[in-house]
C-alpha cells in the first residue's frame, strides 16, 4: 500500500512523541508499505510565532525576540537529543541557521514597524521548518532513509492569498516527481502548512493547514490512503472538550467532514478534503497515542447508518450582519451589489439567510472580517440601495451535520423544537444546498448549550452500527 501519513502538533510535541511516531512508521516501512510523511510544528509553536509577530510592529522594544528564540532552540534541541542522538551535530547546524534567520526577520518587523501578509507567512512557517529536520533525523536514527522537504520544495504551488492559500492543480505532477519517486527507497518528510507561489514566495494554507498539505501531497503521490494522525480516536459526534460523552464515528462522508470542519470542528482543516476527494482517496483519522483503534474512515459515500444527524459543531468567532430596507423588495441586483462589495474586500461569507419578504438579508462572517464587511457595505446605505446595516458580535454559529438529512422530513422541526424547549433563542437559520447541514445562529453564551441539547435529542452518545 502507498500511504501519506500526517502527524499533528501534539503527536510531535517532544522526543517521546517523535519516537512513538517513528515506531508507527517503522512498522509500515518494514511491512513493505510505501509511506510519505507530513509534519506540523510542535504543539503551541505556531501560536507563539503568530503572537510575537503581531505584537512587534507596535511593541515598545524587541526584548521578547531573544527569549522566544532561546525557547525554540531549547525545545527543538531537547527533542533532537532525545529522538536522534546520532544526528545532533548535523541537525543542530540546520536549527541554528533557521533560528538566526527567524531572529533577523523578527527584528526587521520591529524596525520597519510593519508586518505584511507575506512576512507573516514567512515567520509562521518556522514551526514546521524547525521540527521537520528533527523528524527526518529520528527516522534515520532507526535506519530508515529520509529526506526532508519544505512545502515549496515538495511541489506545493499555491495562489498568493497569504494566510489562506489554495494549492494549484499543477502541484500534482511536481509532487509526483519529487516525492513519489522516492517512496521505494525512503520515507520522505514534508513540512506541513506551507507552500509557495509560482515565484517562490512562501505562503501558508490557513490554521491547521498541515491537514490540507497531507491531502495535497497524498493526491500528488496517488496514495491509496491518507492518514491524519492526531490526539483523539477519530472524528467525533462533537468536540470532546464541549461534550464529554461525544462518541467516535466509524465512518463519515467527504461532504460531512467538509461541513463539520467548515463550521469549526478543529479536527480537520476545512479545505483538506478537496484534493483527496478529487482523486477518490480514502482518508482515515487515527490516534497517535492509541494506534490500534481503527479511527474514522472518510469516504465518498459515508457508511449508511440509521442516524440522520451524525455530528454537531459550533464556531464562536463569527459576527452577524443584518441588511434591511423595504426598497430591496423585488429589486433585482441588490444581492449582487452586496456580494460584490464584500468580495472586493475579500470578506468570506459563512452563512446567508433571506426572508421571503426580501426586505432583510442576514449574513454571518468571520469576526475578523466584520470591520471590512461593514466598511464595504456602508456605501450601499449612502447610495439608497439599502436602508440600514446593523451587526452583532455576540453570536455563534451551530451546525447540525448528517448526509442522511437530505430528503428526510422533520429534522428541522426536531432541532428547533428541542432548542425551543430548552429556551434557546434562534436568531438566523440556514440550510446548505447539500442538505447535509442545517446551521443556525444563537447568542454566544447559548452555543455550547445548544450543542448539548441536540446531542441528547439525537442520542449521539449512543452506539450505532
Ligand atoms: P492536530 O495537532 O493533531 O492537528 P488539532 O488540535 O488540530 O490536532 O485537532 C484535534 C482536536 O480537535 C482534538 O483534540 C479535539 O479536541 C478537537 N475537536 C473538535 N471537534 C472535534 C470532533 N468533532 N471530533 C474530534 N475532535 C474534535
Ligand atoms: N502549525 C500550523 C498551525 O498550528 C499547521 C498545523 O498544525 O496543521 O496552524
Ligand atoms: Mg490540526
């Protein structure tokens, strides 16, 4: 079999974790399977890099730079010493060079008092840049040949949308040549989360983007299966940190995972299913700390079970925008004006709802896009196209996901009756055209409770075949 295996931040958090990962990989390598690996940064490192990079342009001095560099050195060197003792000299040199260039760029951000999307992407790719050489050395320590590639070297070509770049289809053939050609001899290691534009400018793929890298590389090498190794037993009926009796799902469909991750289920990056789906590659989510459990299978047509609703998720950092005006009724082009104005400012609309009276359109956007959205829409009031625009940050979006909802009458009724009984006020409702998702908006404080109520209503903690 040919596998792409991706290990997330918790799975590579220290030397012991890396050795556990090498144990897993060694097993497949010895059994004659071909494996390529994608690794994330160590848990917490990307957050630390983002926090400092964002602070520097307005910081009163740059005294926080050397301590972060020292901390990263200590953490990666400790991991290296523990996981690949014979390769300390060789890899230390790489780590030192990377830390020196990271320090330079952080000082430059402070001195210029400017963090551009391009420089931010470059800085935040350092978590993966520091960890991947350690992973490669840990494999060589076990006698498994391994070459390490950054995302760009591996062939991930992307759009120039910094912070949320998308892979170009041309990547496939480059990846096949660069990575696919090595699999008979070794386990290549690719740094997740990053790629580059056709001009070689480093881009990142969005938070949790290593899942997306895994799918891009897996599609490029024509993997039989893509395995996402993480710190839970698979995709669950809800976030286990919110619902303590959430259950692992045996199998879900591509569409269900897309709906779940789009609405905030952190277990997968929202766009990560796309390349796998294009090539019809089976994806499996497994637990690095419990490798013998089967995990969750993600396939084209999910396992048909008797359950209509499979999983629930909610996303906190959103805002609602209400656009009102009787003059919108029956007037063609209003929606076009709204959506073009938002697209021009690169505002991503997560949910749309329009009443049949057409006098009101409600939108849900990522909270970080709210200011740009309001700026973009204000001229429509001045021009008399709409009467008023209001917004609300105190909201969250909840999604009820299950491919079985398509064509099944009465699910909406059950959802909103259960919420009504629990006294939850639903502000906006929307159903995706895939019918695999009914989403709604409630006050932020009602988010976790809504999920709890519906988890009970649909008996999701009970075993199902
Ligand atoms: P990794 O570092 O391996 O990529 P993440 O922290 O990004 O791991 O994602 C795994 C985490 O996602 C889990 O520890 C869990 O808390 C969270 N999570 C949220 N929703 C779900 C869900 N529906 N199923 C499983 N895990 C979920
Ligand atoms: N290191 C990146 C992040 O924290 C990518 C990933 O973990 O998948 O977002
Ligand atoms: Mg992740």
